[in-house]
C-alpha cells in the first residue's frame, strides 16, 4: 500500500520575488493566488525583506476584494529547501540576486515600478499603488489563465 499523496508536494509552487517583499511581490502573490483557483500554490519573498507589508498595498488590494491579512515579509532563502517550480521576479534587484531553487523549471522577470518610493501626499501615493496594482493584475491574471488552460489541457 502506498502513502497518500500530499497536495502540498503535488501542487506546483510559484515564488514571486522583489527586494523588500512589502509591496509588489505581495500584490502579485495575492492576485495570482486569487486567480489560480488552487491550480498552483503561490508565495512571495524578498532579497532584503522590509519586515512589514506596506499599508497602502493592503489598502489597494482591499479595493479589489483581496485581503492581505496574514501576509508577512519573508526572506527568499526561506524557500531554498523547497521545490519551487517557477520564480517570478518583479524588480531588477531581486532578478540579479535570485538563487536557483530545487526543482525550478521556469524563471520570469516582469519588472514593475516600486510604489513604496512614490512621492507626494498619501492620496498621490495611493494613485501610484493603484496603477501598479492594476498593471500587476493584468500581467498575473493573464499568466494564471494561461497556466489554468495548460493544466486543463493535460487533463483532457
């Protein structure tokens, strides 16, 4: 008799990386997870974690019905002993220092402006967070649709 299959090891892990793991990577992680429908697992991390999730990222995602509660800023080395199927970097710094993870089959670099550095009032900064969120949403929802279609074609 064989041991039961562990869904955690059967479902591919996609890791989204940026430098601080406070804005872009969390937005991408949450948007991709919402769009994925359980076809794959999603996590995010940073090369130099800020230690917090930016409050305006939380607010920007809440506006589209995604809750970042429970998200924490993590270092990318936490994933070095896990099979990571796909790595997606969303900033140049993370792309330059990104290690190769066990089982890594794919790597993509889709850079986005860092909204954490937006100048101006909170309202002006929020506009930048919304714009970056919407750009991330377009890219990562399209990626999720492609991955879901790919998974379905394997089943058919």
